[in-house]
């Protein structure tokens, strides 16, 4: 190496990631894709991070989708709506179609609940009102699909949504009492002390 050799010590620059389109139409399309798989309402900030767009652009896209689904842009009113619940946004079936959807799901669902559904139902019955995350912590497994099944069967319902976290709290319905042949939850076996906060897991043999 000669004395006049020049060594480039400039640090290499990281490649600049491709920017996603931020126009309302592009953001709305990405937003729809995310909304279709959501089980819990998500804030504008969370949605903005998911679709890679600024919060103002996501807010405008949400307003556009709401107007579109409500038939305010010249198209038909959809059978679903984009609703804000507890500070978060999620797609919901319109109230007037709840019966139609419930009847369809019930005809498609098996008459007997799986062991996983029974265990999840037991946790909700004894710990209600309880969030999906708390149930998952107790059972140590993902319970998203099981909770959807129990909702469709009318055995549990959304009691309220936490205004700070957007987490939905679930409880049992009168339909569960009818199926069990009891008048109130007070008639359930007194085993709730055995169900802790999830740190030690859930005993799947509790509900036979």
C-alpha cells in the first residue's frame, strides 16, 4: 500500500425501504385486508403501523370505508359495517342481519362442542367478565377460533369493551343456562378458586 492510497471510511448506508403509496385509495385497500382478519378493535395508531401509512391518511381511509359501507358514495349499503368500539375500529355484521348470520353458523356448526370449546367455556363461566387474552393465558393456547365458535353458538356474549385497551370482555348468556338446565350461575359447582390468573395453567379435567 502506497502513502497516497485513500481508504474510504464512510459508513455504508442502509438501503432505503420502498415507500408504500399513501393516497387514500391505496391505504383503504391495505386497511380492508387487515380489517378482515381482526378479532379485536384496533386503534388508528395500530392500524397505521399495520398498513405502513401516516395516522392522518389512515383516518381519512377509515372515513372513506365507513361512507362506502354505509352506501353514502352511491353504492349499496353493505351487510357489514366499520364501527368504532372502545377507541378501536373493527368490521361488524349489521345488526339487522345478526339473526341470518346466527342461523347460518348454527346450521354449519356441529351439535357437540369440542373439548377445547368446553374448557374455554368453563374458564369464561367462572372468571367472567374476562378477555380473550386472559382466557388464552389460563389455557396456555390460542383461543380465537374457539371464542368465535362460542359466540356463534350463543353461549357467550361481548359484555363490554375496555376504553383504554380496546379489549373485549366476555361473559356467558342465558342460552348456556338453558343448555345446562340451571337457573343461574350460582348453581355451577364451586370450583372457581381452582382457576387462577393463568400463571399455573388450566386443568383441562375440571369440566367433564
